[in-house]
């Protein structure tokens, strides 16, 4: 599996109804994660503390755009929090479920705002189009 490409996006950024649908998917992901987190009754201090933690992956861009994109994509893909949340739930590890929900909320907000997974060509090149 390739996590970052050295090539710019092969097609134009989504527009119109497709873009709105992708933004709504992000909003739905964030809302679902938030409602579930609320239902768990976990600490809002934990939520506030970890909300922006995935963005620490920006530091990987200090090693170059390709490394930065790979690390950013690992942290901003829904795969990690879904696996963590599923296995934590099955193990009865509710604090880890809470972490997974915060992580999913972060990703949902990013997608809603148009921040996508990165290409190795630069931070501004995403699967949702160029930022800025």
C-alpha cells in the first residue's frame, strides 16, 4: 500500500455536489464520534488535550515532503482510529475507545474543512484538492 505519492493529483479537485458530499461525510464522522464520546461519559479535559494531537504529525515534514506525507497520512487516515476503537471496545478498554473517538472527530473535522490526505509533492497537495 502506497501512503504518499510523488505525483500531483491526477484529477481536478472535487467540486459542486461531490465536494459537498465529502464535506458532509466529514461532518457526519465528526458528529458520530462526538455523540458516541458524549455517551461514554469520558473526560472533556481528555478530549480538549488530545483534539489536536494528530496535527503533531506536521513535524514529519521537517524530514521532507515525502516522509511528511507518509506520516501525516498514517495519522489522518480513519484506519488507525477504527482499528483502535474496535479492538479497545472488544477488550473493554473504554479509555482507548475514547482516544479513538477523539481521533475520528479530528479527522472528520479536517475532512469537513477540506483537508485531505497528502501527496508527497508538498503539504498543500491533498486528495481533496490543493489547499490555499
